[in-house]
C-alpha cells in the first residue's frame, strides 16, 4: 500500500516570496493533516481536513498561510509571503477518519528554507 | 493549551546501555502515543497507551502511561545504533478534538558503537 506522498521534498526561497506544498494521502483516508515541525522539535498541527471540509485550523497563521482540499483527496498548503521563521519541515499526515484512536500516517515532509 | 514536555532533550549513549525518556504534562490525555522519527522521514507510530497505569512492551522498548494519564515514559533496554532517532510523545485530548494530537518537545537519541 502506498504511503503519504509529498512534493517537493526540499524548497529554498527568499523571504516575501510565495511557496506551495502538495500532499497525496493514503487512498481511502478521509482525514488529512498539515503539521509544521521546527528542527529538533515536535510537529505542530496547522490544519485538519475531513474530506474537503476544515475540522481545525486554530493554529494556522491565516494572514499568510492557506490550505485547500477541494476534491477531498489531494491537498495543497501555501505560504504567501514567506518569513524567515517559516523555515521548517512541513509534514502531511492522513488517517482513515477523524475519530480518536485512528492512526495517523505521515509523509516524508517538505523541508523549507527561507533566506 | 495542552503542553507536553519531554526530557531529556538530547541523549547520547553507548550501545548496550539502558535509557528512559519522560513525557510530562499538567493536562490529562485520553490516550498517549510514542513515535520515532528518522532524518528526512515522517514520524512512525510505535505504540498507543490508553489506560492509566498501562504498561506495553515492544521487544526492547517498554512504555508506561501514568496512573493520572498526565505523563508517560519510554524505557529502552540494551540500546542499539538502530534506535537512533527523534522520539516524540503525542497526546490525544479528552474534549473531542477530532483525533487531534499534541506533540511533545522531542528527545534526540544517539546510540554509538
């Protein structure tokens, strides 16, 4: 069974530029998560989707970050404009549904460097 | 806000040594998970503990959930270089939360030959 796919794996941009990340969850998984992980720290949830609806985006900096999952499958996370402090790994995860106890499966992440 | 503090933050040991990683919070969690993350990869689930006082063993790894469900520990016996990685605890809240996890601060383990 294919895992969670993410692209690109690495991205380097200048501050104030925009960037987008793509995620393809495990087939059949209704719930999709985007996390931000600062080097050496634990991941922080940015946004959670159930199908194409947002369940939780309380920690998403909405002035610069946006995310969508239009058809309830793939998802994109965008940052515009990027700041130096956005340098991090952006992880996508998926689970069968959003009920507690459902295992979250993580992709390899996209490492973003903002110069 | 639910916070999970892990200690130690860094740990460098020799092969064959034992170690314990702690995960502490002032909040109660309905369940707690432990993950291991290797460089360039996402976290991989090791175990989920649900009941206060629960102990689970996975080969050389022993996981314990505190009686009050506020803390947990991970003990590794006879560590091997393959155990090297970032260990993360993650708690699921009591108040719904839609499978939302709060991750701990992480413990970076290095096991040397």
